[in-house]
C-alpha cells in the first residue's frame, strides 16, 4: 500500500526519530499516524488465523479488512495533496521526480520481500503463490484467484495503488484549471455510481448464482477475484481521498464553512456505521463461515463507497482537530505508523515462520499473540532500518533541489 509508505515528508518519509530528536517528531501529523496505525493493526489481525486470535479480538478480526479501506483513503489524500501542491506552485507535474519518489519508496522493501518469497519457499505463508511477474509488474490483483496461490496475497492492495498512481499525475495535469468544483463533485459521483453498478452486475452474473446454489466457497473465491481485488471495483477509497485533498487545498474556505469537524466527525461515523450495517446483513450467507466482507449484494455493492466516504469525513475532522490531537498523542502511534509498510510486507510470513518454529498450538491466546506481535515488529524494524531508511536517504540525495 502506498499509504503505508506515504510520500508526505512530514508523515512517514522522514526516518523515525530517536528520543534525542523528539522535538522533530512533534512536527508529524498526529491524525494520519493514528489512522495508519489503526489500519495496519487491523490488517495484521484479519490475517491472523482464528484459532490464534485472542477471544477479545475475534469480533474485531472479522472486520479487520476495513484497514485496507482506511489506507486507500489516506493514500489518496496524501498523494493527491502532494500533486496539487506541485501543480499549484509550478503549473506542471514533474513526472520523472514523482515516479522516482514512488520507486524509491515502494520498490526496495517490496522486492526484497518478494525475492525472499521467490528463493526461500519455506518463508511463504501459503504453499503456492501467483506468478512472480504479476507481483513484479503490480498486476497481481487482476484475475487473482486465491485458489491458485495465496502467498503474499496482501500485495493486491499495493497493486491497486500503483496502478492508480500511474495515471493520477496525468489526470491532475489534464484537469487542472479545466474543471471546477461542481464538475469535480459530479465526476466523483459518476465514478461512484459506476462502481456500484459494476459491482452489482458482476455479483449478479458471477457470484449470485453460486450463492443461491449454496456453493459458498467457490462463490467467495469468485467474489474476491472479480469484485474485491480488481482496481476498477475498488477505487472508492482512493477517489474520496483525492477529492478530500482537492477540497481542502483548492477550496479551504468552503471546507471551513461547510465541513467543520463538528459536522464531519458525526456524519463520517454515521456513514461508517451504515457501511458496517450493510456488511452485517448476512442474507443467504448466514452461517457460511466467511468474513463479513463477503455479503449479500447490499454490502458488496454499496458498502465500499459508504465506508470510504465515512473514513474521508472522519479524516477531514481529524485534520481540523490536529491542534487538539497533538496535545494527547497516542503512545506508540509514531512507531507503528513508521513501521507500517514493513509490517504490511512481512507480518504474514512472520506468523508462518513462528508457526514452524514454535508450533501453532503455542501461538494461541494472549501469550502467543504477544509473541507474534513482538516478532512482527522486530522483523519490520530490521527491514525498515536496513532497506527502507537507506533507500529514503539515497532518494533524498538524488532528488535534492540543490542537485
């Protein structure tokens, strides 16, 4: 996920500070760190086997996939803001610099982990995986059938974002000064409705018949392949993140007037609650034993835009409340947010390795959960120190304005 490796210099690109530089750490934005930390912890939880999940977290685990949608919204906002600042300042987009920044931020750690998956099969969290070229080209989410290989499956989200950011700079350049506020909102509404219609059509033609025949597992795999993973059905979060960035950057007065925190926070939470209700409607899937992400048409079709709008509004409120959040920072949020990309890449293989070393029976309950968390953070810290931070320093040297 690009959000896990955000390009905003005051959010994650700056190396995690030591205690000696705590004053520098305070320049970080608290709101994004909190949401990013929440998102990665939810993603880690949803990939944890049920039998290894502490009883208190079982109910939360079923909705852990929501972390992905949080990442999409945050990523759309942060990358959108970066592009808007550049084009407003220069009237142009430096495509070379943009893609180089993305490459230095994403590629080193990702290809390090992909190489380990390729050449050390023992580390794979599942027996089989998709073809390596699909990972290397960030197209693994297209036609991704989990029945044909599920190792490193979390890379589908990174593929969605990389495809989106391949075209976003060009769209920003083409639409800048050519489209007003009303048309932006109309375009966002059109894309949202198109996504709803597309998911409905795919469900009706590909998934619904299998559900009606009580073939739940084939239906679940088809749903993942044709609705949950593809970029063209999962643009809601990124879209509303970019729209929020455009609104706050180009129309700050309108945002202040019509989107104050006292409005966006309760309305956003209402949208999130509405989405969860949609996903909680089991319908014919009651008792099927699948994650709530796999629902009847109501959740699969309408739930994703609802959760994306809700998260975007809550995030908007948190940005406005930054001065308050900064007074009461969440302990550990900076650390978790900084390591989030490395955690995202390695957490599944870490649990698999621990299962081989200790036995899954020793990874159950609170003690096993703490062992898993500790190992995950140790491995993520190593990847961050040895690969991520080195690549960031090299990028900053190569792309320094003084050069």
